[in-house]
């Protein structure tokens, strides 16, 4: 279980950094043709976060943080898909900012789950 957790946490980290870079390039108009790639990698990022949350859901005695991660991942996914239609015009920067903050929060929760599961497994001697 520890190796699986490590693989998906590392994948979430990598995808999170790539998503931030591509997202900022899209935001500032540096590259416009990467929207489809950003969407696909964002879906993979959420999937990796959900897998980490699923591992934590069964490994940890408390379920709150894994469930919050599952919920936040769904919100990031929905918000990313719907953001084009939300607040078009001069206030669209707020939608982009919220999307960025939701993604960063999801990445932070993945890190918290990794730490919690690793500590829990260490106390059990696994």
C-alpha cells in the first residue's frame, strides 16, 4: 500500500505543478492551444487525488479528510469544466483565481493524506 500511495502522490505533485504552469500560461495568454491538454491533465490530477483519498479512506481511522478530498476533487473538476461560462468578461479573473486556489487546496489535501497515512502505517509497523 505504501508504494501505491507514493506513486499516486508523486503523480499528483507532478501533474499539479504542470497544471499550474500551463494554467498560468493560459491565463496570461502565452499559449492558447493548450486548453485541451490542461483539461486532460487536470482530470488525471483529480483522479490521482481521488486514488490517494481512497487509500486514506480505508487506511485511516478518521474519514473526514479523505471525504473532503473526494468532494474538493469533484468541485475542482466541475469548476474547471464550467469556468468558461462563469462570469465572462472583465470579472473572469476571479473565476480563474478560485479555480487555481481549489487546485492548490486539493494538492495540499493530498499531501496531508500522504503524511497521515504514512504516520498511521508507521505506528502499525507496516
